[in-house]
């Protein structure tokens, strides 16, 4: 035990980069920080890891407390450990990203009522290194979407290929050729076509699809390089 006592001790935190999708835009959930330093400035959702929990458990707890939702998709991104990242204390933060449906978030009336959704391409200034966290989390989401059908958690349970393409264009912040996108997505064998159609986008109507069970997380041949 004496060996451990001679080493410095640090605070360990988790920060959650929470992505949502609405009106064709990928968005990020931010809230005005409630305490000093940087009180009132825009921040990611975060909290400290407690003695009886892992970093992953802490991130799930922070998500539940701040969004009112459980069973949310969550994945670890990286650790941010610069000695100067916070001015008052040495804090090492384990960053995670989460994907949630904005409509469900609004129905849950979360505790953090002052939180606001911001388009990822139009974020306000963030505290400390949170802008770097958000940028790294977006890159991780893009990497994941390149090898799996990532992001389907942001859509309704049934969706058209146009809605799926719009989501991918929001994630990557660029357009995709409609024909190539359709051909590639159908070739992956992870989507099941339903007998229902959406007639709001065209007179002919577009078939709805859903993700086949246990297929969304299957590692696939890289998607985006072919689009």
C-alpha cells in the first residue's frame, strides 16, 4: 500500500458527446455549465466516476440522469489527460459518444431542462477541450458508419432509403450519389424491406425498411469508400 501512496492521485470524469438527428441535421446536446469555473458556458454532459463504478457505468449513469433515457447506444472514444485541460484540478476525462432519438428525448422531460440541441456544423464556443472531444467523437462515428450500419439508432424503427441516405449525408457532412448509395446499402443484406410505403416524398412512394435483428453491429465490408 505504501507504494501506491507515493504516487499522485487525480480526479476521473466522463464526458458524453450525445448525438441526435432532426430535420436533416446531425445535432449535439449541450448544456450551460452549472458551476465554476466557466459557469454558464456551453458544455458536454459529464460527471465524475464514483468509487463503486467503472467509467462505462458512470457514462451510462450520466446519460440516464441528463436525458431521462436508459438503454442508449454508448461507445467509448478516448481519454483526455492533458495536465492543463482544467484550470482548478487535475482531471482525466474518459469520453464516450451516444446516439439518441431527439423525439424520445423531448418526451422524457430530462432533468437538464436548459440543455439545447445544436447542429454539429454550427456549435457555440465550448468549455475547456470539449470542442476537441466533440470533433473526435464525430470522427469516431464516421469511422463506425463506414464499416457498420451505424446511426440507425437515430432513425425511427422503419425508414426509407432516402431517409437513411439523408442521415449518412448529415453524419459525413457531404452528399452521396442516390443510386450508388441504394445499391450499396441493399447489397449489405442488413435491411429488410417492409410492405408499407411512404408517400410523402414522391407520388410513387418509397418502401420502408428496417434493420434485420442482430445485423446493425455486424462488421461489414467498408461502406463509405464505395459511395
